[in-house]
C-alpha cells in the first residue's frame, strides 16, 4: 500500500496542475478496496459504489475524474463496464515516477549555473588577492618594477630606484604599490625623462634619507646642485612634499 501511497504523492508533486481533491479521493477509495481484497491483481468496482464511497453527486463528475486517473496511468481498466451500475474490472498500476525531462534539464542548468558562480567567485577572490597584495620585501619591489617597467629598461636607473626603495624599507617607510607608481611618474616629470637627471635626483634623496624625491636646481654653469627641500611645520595649511606619501 505504501508503494501506491508514496507513488501517488510523488506524481502529484511534479504534476500539481493535474491534482484535485475529487480524483485524489477516488484514487484512495480504490486503494482502500484493494487493501480489503488483499491486493488482488484485478478486482471489480462499479461507478455507483465509488460515488457512494466518496460522496460524488453526479456520474458526470465521477467519470471526468475517474478518466483522469486512467489517462495519467494511475489505474488501469482491465475490462470496462457496460453502464454505471456494472463493475469495471480495475488493476492498480505500480509506477515509478520519473522526473520530467524539462525538470532534469532545468536541474542540469541550475547545477551548471551554480558551478559557474562558484568558479567565478573563486577566480574573482584569487584575482582580487593577487591584485591588491602589497609588496613588502625588496624582492617584491624588484619583481614589481621589472614587470611594470615604470622607468623603462635602463639597468642603472632601475637599480638606483631599488636602492631608494631599500632605504625607505630600512627606515620602516615601505611604500605601497600606488606610491611607487606616483613616485616614478613624478620622477619622470621633474627629470624631464632624462635618465642621468633622474639618477641624480634618486641619489640625492638616498644620501639625505629623504622618503620623497625633489627637483634639482642648476647654477649658472648649468651644473646640477643638490636641493634641500623646504620643511613646513605641522601648522602650515595644505602644504606637503611633492611626491612624498608620508602619513
């Protein structure tokens, strides 16, 4: 009995548009008769008997819902009756409710969609961690400068800039990736993209333990001289070192 009971509700759960109280009542009345007859393979049952058992007023209503059970494969008419007072010979159908094709495709689509979302989240997370991982050691900065080529490929200029970074690390003023980009951009501007001038600017900051970079002044003979940056006291409003990212 439980096989038929569970089978019906499984069918009903995936066919909610076909289920109704009258057909359900007819089906379970037939189950009760089958149980009384010790589950014979087939048995006779008249329309009048079912109508009385389920309290259906008209034969038309009974016939409509009885035929729905037959059409949906829940019961089988082995031998039809001549009229409503004669018995139909019925047999219960042991059915296994298969999941509809549309539902299977939808589940597969949902699984693929979920997998894609999880994969995307994982990739975004990994990329985010990579993108915003700040360089800490001098080796990190070497790799960064080599990969980004902020100052081109000149070996001496890049080595001097690395020495500048090392000085800042030693002073516990390690720059961020963003500040490295700003410093190199500023270096190009104040050196007018002149490699030799850029090297002198960096050497000047290293020698004086400055964490910023500053434009060099020239004398009348057009030779470079070191510039000492103007130091503003903390009460000055809106004044700071150009290129410096001291907090």
